[in-house]
C-alpha cells in the first residue's frame, strides 16, 4: 500500500486504470476536462491538419489525447508503463491504433518515425524528463512537431495544482510532486539542445468558478505561464 503522503504516485494510473473514460470515475474527471481544452488548442495550432500524421503519444495513459487524434485520421502509437491504462486506451481506440508498454526514457521505436510526438502531462512526473524530450526529438522527422504541456515551478502553481486540487479531491492525492514541476525556460533550453525550436508557448490557468462548481479542473488560456503552459517545438532540418 502506498502511503497517502507519497508524491508523484505513479501507482494511481494502475489502481484507477479502468476509470479513464468512465463518467462516474472521479480519479480522472479533471484530466478528461482539461484534455478537451488541450485537444482543441493542439488542433488549432498545429502547422498542418492531423489527418494522415504519424503520431507517437509518449505516456499516453488511457488515451485521452491519442483516441480523439486517431478518430481524426492520425496514424498513432501510444506508449505507457501502466498496463491497466493501456487496456483502457485500447478498448476505446478505433481499429488500427497501436499501444505498447514502454518507458518514455527508452522508446523502442526507430529514429524519425513521427510527424508529431506528444508529451502531455508527462514531464512533471519524470525526474529525468530531459531524456524524455531527447527521445521525442529523436523520434521526430525534420520539421516534425513536439507538443508538451506541463506545470510551472512556482508558488502559485504549487498552491493550485497540489494544495487546492488535491485538497478538494479534484485529482487523487499524490498526483504531483511540486519539486518536479518544470519552468518554461528549462524546457526551452533542453528542447534547444535536442535540436528543437520553440514554435509557440501559451499559458493555461484554471477557470476557478467552473472548476469549483463542476468539481473538476477546467482550463482557460492565459497570457501568464505562472501556473501551467503548453508548447509546440519544431525539429530543425537535418
């Protein structure tokens, strides 16, 4: 049994793995809501339509982004270490989508196989996250795009994402370790070292009244990166 105070408790995704898509499941209610916002953002800001894109979703979980992208015509493979989450993703996905149990730090795919790589809600859970960014860059063809969303390492983010969200039961206790949050300049520096240039970066902030009323985190765009942010990086030509 994992202690209640454990931070970055990755067993959450095994223990609640059958609940990713269930409307009555509280563990992933907030993730379902924020991924609706993030899917819309991603589709609006990708340089080209997702139809026909080769997509690799690193840390895909139950497929909250992978499944709707596949439904829009992406050729997709999702990788995650949580087998219960992968079963949930596979059960929901259209025919032809591949899912595999794999570590985002050691991805068993060839170089330059993807037009788009996703690191959604991942880097703040991986202490060695620069290696995950390097793996994503390796997978991208020249001109391909990396999508990252994560949480900034600030007092405001710590209060909202940990104390408020976990205290109110909007996410399971132990979901986040604020020491693992990533500042935008850190992410951009590592991406640059991996041969990726920042194409777009925008802030995310909670819609507080909607969040409290619906008992699930809902997001809005923000000019500030102080809480959370999404970024698109483009791989430089060879």
